[in-house]
């Protein structure tokens, strides 16, 4: 009788456990969208900016992933497609399809996608392509950063926005050509900017649709008539983005450029910033400046994304423009100094003396008018916008943030890239592999089977 009761109790208990498991499974399945991100870097947790963008999405976005099963890079494909699945979970307006380019080459040809893998975001007839290779940046220690969320959210914002901003890049003074800034240009165009070249010698005026002028790395000064046109434009609603470039004659031949900066209370000190060498990764003419407290730089600082400047001109704010507020963006350490003898610098014979500008040095300012509206960004360096430098560290983020702030586009603030650990490979010998196989596949299951059998036999006898 007791044996029958114990058996019945065991049966009832087993049925109860199974029932609880089934009910719990059904309950968890009913919680759509519920998940817990246990990854170290929160790889599957979308930023507040992305969540807000998706919540406000009122148009259907179709996302197509074109993958390549023949490139043996399953990890890259999985990370991209997993991230897009998070977008799909967050908004019913996101639909998703995936095609293998080897199995469906006609589809890949129709969309003209990159063979390394591409995501296509579609809204009606509008499209934004994001190539897989743009999303990953390897580090020297073997780790990597993944900027998928930033690119995907920017693509969605660009497709849904009807607002366009036209900016003109000045030419004719040996500035950087647009062909040397393809990454910056494509990033701006993806953010709904129209980027055009402007040679005032040819145009004779500043176009009516110009929302901002950009002067990037000039080697020669503006002439008097150009300066007059620009000053008149800036007195109205015009804005200017100035990133200076090194020139040995800047102290004597930059009269009009200096005058435009002085309009906003910024003084060119005609000195090149030099930071005592602290690492073998860069030379003393490459500056890793500290950030000032500003909307442009706050998130960069929080995320430890540094900006790198080479041959940067030192600046200073004076009290000559009381109608404008100058906010410091970039500065050096107090160990830096500004070399005023440019000829010595050109001969690589520079050495700090009493005529040089003592650190800390100021290298960039954001200018707002008396109504606290953005008016200008003036920077002592410009190499960070070039294709060969813009992908370094936080250079592109700083460029996009500063341009976005000037155009009052707060939604362009940086989304931090996801940090991925270096891949680690365990090297084992064939005998070690056999041992692992025997222990995990043979001995451990056999051990549990023997223990279970002993318990069963003992209960049966008792």
C-alpha cells in the first residue's frame, strides 16, 4: 500500500512539474519582445535614439539583406542580421527579407549590391544601401568595433526625412577637394545634406540656397571681394564651418581669413601646436586634444572617442565680439606649445623658446549668437576630414557632430559603436581532443546513467 502511495505521489509530482513547465513556456512565449541582454557590451540593446526613431516611424521600411554564403564570413553576416532583427522586434513598420547572392544572383544584380554583403533599406522608390564592410573596424589588439546601429538608424532617418540641407564647400584657395573627402561627403548625403562645390570666382555670388559655407584646409587667403561677399552672407542668416590648414605664410598672408574669424571673437595665433611625444603611435605634430564641455563633444567624451589633428593652428578667444559666445571644443595639455617660427618647423628644427605660445592651447570653438543660435565652428586643424584620416578614432563622429550642431540637427549625435572582443583560438593536441570527447560524450553520460540505475535499484528493493 505504501509503495502504491509513493508511486502515485511521484506520478502526480511529475505531472505537476511538466504542467508548470508547459504553462511557463506558454507564458514566456506570450511576452512578445521580452528578452534579457546578458552580453558584456549589451550587443542587443538598442540606444534611446534608435528606440525613439522606431517608435515615431509611421511609414513602412523594407530591409533586404544580401548575404554571401561563399565568403566564409558567417560571423559578420550573423551580427548584421541579428541587429536588424532587433529593429524588426521594436517596430511593426520594419519588414525584413534575406537573399543569398550565390543562390539568387538576379536579385543581387537588380539592386547592384556589394559582393561582400549589403543591407538595402527601401521606402517606396527611395533606397539607402549599407555595405557590411562599412560596419566593422578592426583594432590592433584584434578586437573590433561594430557601427551597425548608427548606420541603420541613419539610413531610416534619411529615408523618412523630407528636410534637405544645402552646404557649399569653398574652392579656389587650394582647399581640400571634395574628391579627397568622399567619406565625409557620403556621410553628409546619407544624413540628408546636399553637398556642392562653390568657387566664388566663377559663381560671383553665394547661392540663395546656401545654408552653410565650409572652408576646409585653405592654403591661400580669400581675396577682398570674396571676403566681402562672405561677410555680407554671415551678417544675414549665413553660417560658416572653418577648418584651417597649415601654411608657412599664414602669419603674413591670411588677412581676410583672420578678419572673418575676428568677426566672431576668434584670434589666429599663427602658431602650430606641438605636443611632446608620448607614444610611438603618433608624432608630436599629431594632437589628441581634450574636449571642452559642449553638445558636440559630450557624448564623444563619454564614449572615449578621441579626435586626432595634425599640423593644427592655435586659436584664442578675445572680447572683440560681445554679440557672440565662444565655446571651447578642443584644447591641448599644458605641456604643449605653439611654434611661431614656421620656417624652423618646415626644417624640422623646432624647439620651444620664449617666443612660442605656452600651453594649454586652444584648437577649436563653437560660436553662437546672442539668441544662442549656432553661427560658426572654427577649428585649428582640418586633416581629420580627409579620407585617409576620417576613420581614425572619433574623427568622423566629431565632424558629423559639429556640422550637425551648426545646422541644428541634434539627431546626428553619435551612437556609440559596439565593442567586440578579439577572437581567441584554443590550440589543443589530438590526444587532448580525444580526452575531451571521451569525458563529455562517453564518461559523463555513463556516470549519470550508472547513478540513476543505482538509485532505481535501491528504491525498488526498499
